C-alpha cells in the first residue's frame, strides 16, 4: 500500500525537477508522443528505416524541432544560424551522452567520445602531430596503396560490383600504416578488420535508437551484445598488438625512417598518455579515418560514373599535372583544383557523418525567447542544411563549380559544414582531403567509371553512424586505352 502512495509522489517530483525542459520544449514544434514514452517508437527498425524516419522528421519540421525520446528531450537543428551557435558555444561543446555510453565500449576516451576535459588534453597533444610536414610524408603511402587498389579493381572490369569492400580494405591499409606505422595486408585478404568495424558501428547505431538496448541489464541478454563483445575483443587485441610492436621499435631504435602518428605520439607524450589512452586514440583514428574516407571515396567514384563530363575534366586535370604515367608527389596535391571541387561537392551531398549530436550543459539562447535548455540534446542535421533549397540552387544537382573561388564567397555561412565546425571540428580533415585527391588521380587514369545510378535523388541512403547507399556503391569499370 505504501508503495502505491509513494510511487506517484516520486513521479511528480521527478517531473517537477524537469519542468524547465517541459517549459522550453512547448515553444518548439514537434510530433505528438505518448506520456513518458514520448516518440520512442517513431524511430525504430533497420538502419535504412531509421534513416528514412529521421529524414522525414527533418523535412516535416525544418530549422528547429523537438522530439521526446522517452524521457530525453532531443532537438533537431538544421538552421545555419543555430548550427553556428551550437558549434561555437562551450555550453554545447560536449558530445551527446550516447556517444560515450555506447561508442565508449570500443573507442574509450578517444577524441570522438571523450568528455570535455579529456578531449582538451588529448587534442592538445595530438593536434601538432597533424602538421603539414607529417601529412606530406604520407602521400607516398597513399599512392602505394591506391595503386594496389587499381590492381584489385582491374579484376572486376566488365561487370557491375560494389566498391565498398575494396575501398575499405585499402583505406584500412593506409590508416594502419600512416597512423600505426605497421602494414597489415588487408587488401591481400589477410585481415577482416573492415567487417568487424562495420558491424560494430551498426550495432552501436541500432542501440542508440532502441530504448530497451539503453539498459545494460537488458542488452546483455541479447545476441547483439554477445556479437558486440566478440568483435570489440578482436579490435582491442589487434590494436594492442600493434601498439606493443611499436613500443618495442621505439625502445630499440628500430623505427622506420618515415614516422607514423603513433611513433610521434609515443615520443612526444610517453608521460602524458597512458597505454589505454593511446589505444583509445588509435582505435578512434582507425575507425574514423578508414570508414569515412572509404565511404567518401566510393561516393566520389559513383558521382564520376554518373557524370561522364565531370569525369573527363578530372582526367584532363590529372594528365595535365602528372601525365599518363607520372608519379604523384605531395607538391602536386594543391594543383588539383578541379578535383578538389569534386571532393567538396561530394561531401556537400554526402557528408560522412550526416548527423552530429551534442549535449546542452547549460541553457543556450538561440534567439530572444528561444532557448535550448540545460539537460537537452541536439541532433544537428548537416545533410539537410547542405541539401536545402533555401541555401543552394538546385541542391541535388552535382556541380563542383559551386566551389569556384567567386562562388565560395556566396555560400551562406554554416550551410556547408561536412566536417562540423568550431573548436571540435574534424582533426583529420587535411589528411582525408589529401588521401582522396591521391585516390582520384590514381583511379581515373586507369579506369573509365560507370554506374547504374542516374541522379543523386535516386541514391537512397542509410547510416550506421557513417552514411552509405541502401543498395551499395554499384559501378562498372573499363580499362582506358
């Protein structure tokens, strides 16, 4: 009897303590939900279904809207002025708690998931390592592995196939050699790390959208939990083995002439980062650099296959700079002006991370009488603002000339944020752009690319944290004469 009296009182007290959330949320539109459960069941299903439902939500409620994910208040934001305030404010600097709760299982306290104090300390140590001199030294590695990619792609000439596995194997090889300083032979079929990573990300994404999986005591009884533990165990063992090998190399002075990021990290911060912290950062780089770069590379090649005239212009620029057989050097990268515009237009239409989630640590005013309240979360719809008819003429048209110098000046501020913005922007942006430029220059000289896709609108998307087509990156290749 006492429990039945106490329970309503506890619920009322809980609601009273959250009254500021309810007060501010009433000023913002959003779908109706169930008491306590909110819109919990509106975002369930497969990764494709969840993505489609999220897209519909942003289309139905543009600029700013709210949704109750169980007891959690989440705002969907796609207005550039609001994005700018959220990206730049220390109030919303911290990642949404689900990043750490679910991503932390395999990323630990890496840059993607770390709390603000940890993130500041790690970034201060890591950022200087990403200097231009170090990045320039990686171009030779990029070129070597993309040349091997060409050899693998040649086996598929004359028939349609999905680019994803070949590109992911290649970018994993590149990431492990540049970040870890170790060759792992993924392209030779000796390692299936790319499959582990893809599945780990998918399980993490599904768990974020299922409230039942939020509770550890429920999730641990599922097959997903068992599979996730096994895959994370494989990933941890892989990373730890490479770090131990690298420590032996450093202690014995047997490091290669070209130093990896791990070499530099161990030398510069042996007393600053623990072994676990270094492992977390290495796994973060492996996942963030390999999958996002591979997916973007696939989208670039699909776009070139869809637009033969643009592909021909890229080939002409490549031949002008390198000739038909010239070797690409780091000094050549800035000369690929048109190719750079192709890459920028690709990530406008297909930002690798279409959504970014942040946590509101203190009330954040967006306008007069419009506040994001403390304790809420925000989901930033980068892909929606980058495809908005309000800020882009014919937004689903693939047009690299949007990024001509005279046109860049006209881009509405914060309507183009594929790598996020503000202090917590992507640390590996230059690394990715240099790698992608090398990939394009290597592939287009050997192959003419085609695809069954006829328009951007035809490419239905999904995400497992990183965006990709629902039906794969389907292309066909012809050898150039």
